[in-house]
C-alpha cells in the first residue's frame, strides 16, 4: 500500500491529467472480495485501520514462479505477515502495528492457537479474531502474495541491504555469500523478509539467530524492507515510466481488497499517505513473551498489549476542542471529542487511554528509531542510527551505508 500510494501519486504529479485515466484503469484491476464484520468509518475523512496480510498461499495462478512450491506440497493458506495500518487523513499520519503470526489467541471454532491459522478459513475469521481479541476495529482488509512481492521488488530495481556477515536460510532459500551491501531483488528479497531460520557466519561457523528471533526478528526485516522500498520507488518511478508501470501493475494485478475498498478511496488515501514520511512512520510490534505452554509460540502480555493498542489508535489524532472551548487531557483533546475523532469502539478505547494519561504523542517512536545499545549482541538484530542491521554486528563495528 505504501509503495503503491507513492507511485500512483507520483504518476499523477509527473504526468498530470493524462495519468488520471491510467491510474483509474490500474486501480480497476484490483481484485475485490466480500469480507464480513468490518467496521465502517463514522464519516468521510475519519481515521481508518486496515488489516494488511501477506499470504503464503501457493495457488498463485498462471505465470507465477514455481520457486514458491505448489499448492499440493504446501496446502491451504496462512497469514505469513499480519500488519494493522492506521491512517489519519486529518494529519496525514500513518502508523503500523505488526501482529506476530505465532501469537496465541482464542479463535472461534479452533480454541487457542496461532493467530495465522485463522486466515486459512478466510479473511472473515481473521478480521473477527483481531477485533475481538485485540480490541481494534478493522475498517478495511487487503492481502498480497509471494508473487506480488517479487514483482514489486523487481520493478523498483531491488533494495540494498547491509549484511555484517554472510547469511543464509535453507528454508526460505536466502543466500548471502559475503558481507556488505547486497542488492535484494525478486526471490532473494522475499527470502530475506520471510526468513525464520536465519543463520549468520561468525568466527568460522554458522550461528542461528536466537530467541525470540524466529517470528519477531522477521517482523523487523519486513518493516525495514518496506521503508527502503518506499524510498526506492520514490526515486525510480518519476524518471522511469517502465519501472512505474511495473510497480503499479505488480500491485494492482495481484492485490486483493474488501469490496468496500473502492478505487476512489484508494486514491484519496494514496494522496494522504504520499505526505507521510516513510522513515518516520512509527512501527510497533504487539508485545509478547515466549509461550510456556506451546513451544515456539508466543503469549500476549495483557498490560503492555493494551497500552500499545492505545498508542497505536491515538497516534496522529489532531487536538479537538471540547464543546466548552477547552481542551482535554493529553494532546489537547477532550474525552468526548476523542470518541468522535476516533469513531466507534476505537473511540471508547482511546478515551480510556486519554483519561489514564497513557495516550501516545508524536514523541512516541518505534524502537527501530532509537540508537543501539553500546554493547551489541551479535545474535540479535540491531539498529545503528536508525538503520536496521541483521545479526552478526559486533561491538564497535560500524555498518556500511548502502545506496537508497
């Protein structure tokens, strides 16, 4: 969505009125499905929450590469990636909350199990699970698959990623034979963001990235790759019509959204998103701990989870004066106007957050923007001056700056 929004608006800016028909035609190619249980916005321009899913289905249709495996060898579909995207049109604000696929939640008809299992029964069950268990109203739904991802990665010419050591993952087919900046395109870009058995070469042997890295570190890679891809699209699309067309075609031909997600709404949100600073978009990951009951799974942390949900829902909301002309607590918003601004059930959650004084402000940033600890553990992902660095970075080692 972020890449598509930037590219579509760039096309309109670069090509003017002549591009409008092209954009409308491309948006008309987006697949639509019926999704039940979605919350409707209180009014036009109100904040929206979009449930974005990366599907691991192998039923990719004609023209998709067999490198992903067949629908016979890997049956069904699971939500490889689950992200909630919060869009606040009034302030052109955007926030992302990633949900670990291994998070244990009660799912109707399944009992308590990994949240990604809900998607195998279709988006309806996943939507209802997120809304009931996380307390977040979902307004729209979208899903992309492996093939879409590789098409977009190729269309923008790939993304340069720094690796402090050689890296590999036999399960996702990631292969990085040497350290340094590596241009990730197509299937290698997909292998990087999907890696859950990440290994790095250090001190003469291959090391595994340690717990809780299996699912959580992959979320870090996905979030960082999105930001780098947005930057790359912004640079490539205005000067390269072929690349622009490739990106738009790659998105619209394989993107699936709910049937209320109209082309006009997509374009209006694209214009909002276009003003968002990709590097400054806050990214949260739903707080979890290693499960003691199910090996390899993750348990929620109720107190921390609800605080993060409140931060996510309140991010970017403009101050609204109360009926008496005064302002409410935290951020200059009254508790009554906060409900109106947020809309529906989200407003109730947000009101409680504001009363408790826990609502986030612009200063609440993702951990990814914080400087790294002085002593970097080689078996962990790290961040150096806001730059994501895969495991293998040793104390005192300065990452190489890659082209953007």
